[in-house]
C-alpha cells in the first residue's frame, strides 16, 4: 500500500521541468526549488521565503479544521488559566486557604 501511495504522490512528475508541480497553491506556491539552487545558503534562503503559518488547505484539510483547532486550543488555554487561579473560600476563621494549609501542616 505504501509503495502505491509513494508512486502516486512522489513520482518523476515532481521533477518535470516542462510542467511544474505545486504541492499547494493556497496563499503560497509550495513547489520544489529550481535546479539553480546548489548551495546550503541558497536552500536556506529559499526556505526562508515560506510563510510562518500555513492554512489547513496546505495539508488537504477544510478551513473549518482551523476553526476547530483554535476553539479547542482556546478552551484548553482557559481551563489552564482558571486552574492556575488562587483558590479562595470563606472558612469562617478569616484565614486564607494557604494559611489554613500552613497551620494544618505545622500542627502535624
């Protein structure tokens, strides 16, 4: 199965100079670099032209996938922030939660 996918998606057509193949054209033309790039510095400069963020379409996903990801990330962020908030409660003694824990620990 793997060889079938590799033959289909990574064939010789990727290197065809007459008909340039684009991996994605969503906002940026992702393609193999031209054959004039020979040094590591030229390759690094070519890679530096890539955008820092990619849309879901680059990976073959629907744009709603990004919305779902951001919603999930935001929910996780808020849950984490809320869990970091100090716990306060009325104990009737006027002591904070931390003071109560300290007093209990010292009594043990």
